C-alpha cells in the first residue's frame, strides 16, 4: 500500500470474505434443520436394529435357558420330544458360504480385471458387463428353479465321479442322489458373483491413471502392473465387496432352500443333503409352536451374530488394508 492508500483489491477481498461469513438466517436454519434430520434418521436406524436384536433375543430366551451352548454342538432336531440342536444348520451355513466365496472370488475378480484393463475388445467387454448386471437382476426363486431342473441333473455325473475318485475323503463320502450341499454352493456362486464383480470393477476403475503410467514407466509389464500396483491400490474396496458377498451368502434363503435338501441329519459330505440356518427358518417357522419357536429364534440369533461378526471383520480388514496401501 504505497503512500498509505488502501489496496482496492485487498479491500474487495476482505469485503467478500466478510459477506460470505454473514450468511442469511434462513440458510443457517436450513443447515441446522438438515443436520438434525440426519441425526434423527441415523438414530432411527440404530433404534430399529436394537429393536430387532431385543425381539429375537426375547424370543430365544426360553431355548437359551433350556439348551444353553449345547444347542451349538448337537444336531438333533426332534419337535416331538422337544430336543433341538442347530449344529447341522450352522455347519451348512458356514461351509456353503465360505466355499462359494472360494470359487466366486477368483471368477469375479478375474472378470473385473478383464473388463477394466482392456484385455478384451470393447464390444465383448460391454457384453460381459451387461451379462453380469443381468445376472444380479434374476430373482432367487428363478435361480432355485434353474438349479433344480438344469444345474443339478447336469452336475450329477461329475459329482458321482468325484465320489468314485475321492470317496475316501469325508467331504465326498456319500453318493450324490439329488439336492445337496454341492449344488447349493454352486448356486450361491452364481448369486454372489455379480456383487464381487461389480464392486471389484468399480474399485479398479477408481485407481488413478498416474499409478498405471508410473508402473509402465519403470518398465513393468501389464500383468506386473496389475498385480503389483493396481490390485494393491484397490484391495481395501475389493475386500469390502467380498465381505458383503459373504454376508449375502450366509443369509440367502429361497434358492438355497430349494436345492440343499433341507436335512437335519448331520453329514460332513458336500454330496449329501444339508441345511442352513436361513433355510431352516424358512421351512419350519410357519408351522412351529412352543419350544420350537424359541429354538428357531435362537438359531436366528446365531445367524445375526455370524453376519454381525462378518461386518465387523470387514471393517477391520478394510481399515488395515487402507492404512497399508
């Protein structure tokens, strides 16, 4: 400010800043109202969740007092004698969910890489992306019907061959005779594959182009850039998608109910009929009464605990991977 005269540009800037600080009262009221509304809605979600947990726990209280932790380790399910154990359903839930992810994760991640990294022509890439989206839109009951009339008859010769070659392993020790855990695992693969593919595709597309160009600039190959730079940069989001798919697999009801066999007789074999907690609830809750209702609510409480544990594990894994990469 030569000669003690004020700088008109500086004065205008200060005046603009002062004007910006003095917002209209109506705008402040609107912001405060929106903040309070979001707080109320968030609290409403927490209240609903707490209400669901308390309702299920109250319904399961009688079975918890009667059977205790033995409910988790016994497989007897006898409504006539009021003897209940959910080990078969818990085993079926965990095995079908984990094995379906073991198959679906490589397929979904590989599909996402081929779509995003220009490894195939543009029209084929668009067609694959469209088919993945259409697969996610098919109702589960339709997939269950397809599994009964198409997938299971086609798989039966292959499953019989597995039994002949690997029958000495407990996982293949029974003769496949129709619905069972193996077809249920494969139908879950079909159901969770779109989730893994879509989330992995979006995560890979969010990787900055500078990382790709930097990897190529130091002389790495395309596959070297994918495995050493691009996938580590997107691994936290991909892991979150995998955990989301695991929660979907654990809670899936209709398609699994139609193809798993709904047997409460425990067998470690993947070729034998089995059950899951969600399928058991869908099949029996409508006709249950007395202690059986409480036992089913106990099983529902276990399923809620399993899905809650998956969500907590997902948040922990994502946070750790985000800090690492």
